[in-house]
């Protein structure tokens, strides 16, 4: 593995998720600060001028102007990795064009998540699915997707306890923040004094994507886990952080202490020194009123991994039912941070280098 930093581009840099990408990539030890690629609305403006996050823009990128670039021009510029914060529906053809030019793409968009040859990756849960990329034609880049923002937190919390409980079904109700709808998000008149019990296609995504992530790699395909995942999704008036209420119907009866130990000891990336990986990836709160979006959305250590940990709390075990809440940061663990961690995991496996090349 080479020590040189990898040239990158950030697609959709002017948007809410794009700005979280910029924050994570500005001083990344493995990736060069990205070319900031944007659409007509933001082109020519500096990142600072379009910034909407609560914290200030990163010093190294705040004054950089957003530009328009084609896949061909990014290839000519020597881009090796593109991080995609493009909207679903727009992202697909652009990402495919980049991959054909030897640029590896780590995408937050939904367009390729269920493609048979594309890993839908959560590194703590299914790093082995990266092997799908070994099927790619020589000279093409990788294409790796991260899942729906609610599924991302859900599968991290489920992975350590599924072998203990062997559940018949998983029931999940999500209380999803306003920022999950992007910026400017939901109309104030629609959400003030209100909860909206519908998010288009969200329940279907959570079920299908979670089963795929938790599934088994068999040859050149992933066999989704045969597990009913029954979701209710609601939009609530919090800024960031998705809260989820989970009920598992178990077929086994471990002790509550064994369940807590499974979460506490779960850290499959501990030995890899990935910069954005949280240690531990699951933080269990024993208070009766946690987790809460305002207090727990930035969980995660070390500092670069803030917002990447999933917080579990209000755990109740009344066999055969395990009930708990989880909280994850929808824009970090569920979006930008997820893609950056995916790229780090791919690099640690030797998949990333200059366009069209695999590192020795």
C-alpha cells in the first residue's frame, strides 16, 4: 500500500451532504482535498458562500470555488476517487461514466445500491462484500454504495445480536430528522406542531437494503438474509439524527448480560486503523431516557469519527422480545461518513490507486 495521498473529487459539493463530505475530506490523511464539483446553482461560488452547516467550513476548503466538471475532465485531472453526494436519479449515469474511465466512486445515492455487482457496504457488518469488485473488468474503477441513512444505523446495531437471538422478525419505527430530506428540507408549515408519518419509499429501502447488507456472499452475488424487517417511518422536527425504536422477536434466549456484552465487544475494524472508523462503533447508554438526537448524534471516537457511532439505549429483554432504541447521525454514519469509511476500507484491502490501477 502506497503512502501517497489519493487525488479525489467531490460531486454535489454545494449540498447539505456534500458539505459533510467536504468537512471529512479537507484534511484527510489518505485522500487529497477534493475538487469541489457542483451544478449550475453553486458553480463559481466559494464553499463558504454556500455553507449551511452549524459549524464553520474547513479552513482548507472554505475559500475554494465550486466548479463544473465532466467525467472526462476529471479523468484528465488525474482523479482516482470520486465521492458522490449527487441526488438519487441524477447520480446513476454520472457514476457509471466515472467508473468506466477508471475512477472509483463511493456513492451516497440510491441509484446503484441494489445492483447485483455493487457492494452495498457497511464495513463493520459486511466488508466481505467488497469481493464483488474483483469481478469488475480490468481498467474500470470500483463502484461502492452506502445504504439508506436509517438502514445504516440499524444494521450496525443488529449485527452483533443476530447470532445470539436468531430473530423471526425485526420491527423498526424511525423518527427521522428534517435534514434527512436534504436542504432546505421539509416546509416549516408542514412540520411545525406535527409529525409526518410517511417518507416516500423509505420503508421499502430499509427492509430491502438491510436484508442485502446482512446477507451472505455466494460466489458473484449476495443472497439477502431471509428476515422480515417491518418498518414504519415518520418525519419529526429535529435537525439531525435519526432515532429508531426496534423490536426483535427472538428464537433464542441469551441473558441480558450476553446481549450487552455482544454490543460492547463488537469492533471488527479495531485492528485496521481506518481514520473514520469509530471505536467502539456501538455505544450503549444505561440511562432510562437515552439516546436522544440532541445529546447523542455526535457519538464516536476518535475525533475524526464524531457522528459515526451508533448509540443504543432503553434496552428491554422480555423473551422472546428484545426492545431498544438506537440513534445515528443521518448525515455522517448514514451518508458522508459512511462513504468515506467505505473508501478507507477499500484502500485497506488494496483496491485503490491511480485511475485504472490497483495498488500493489
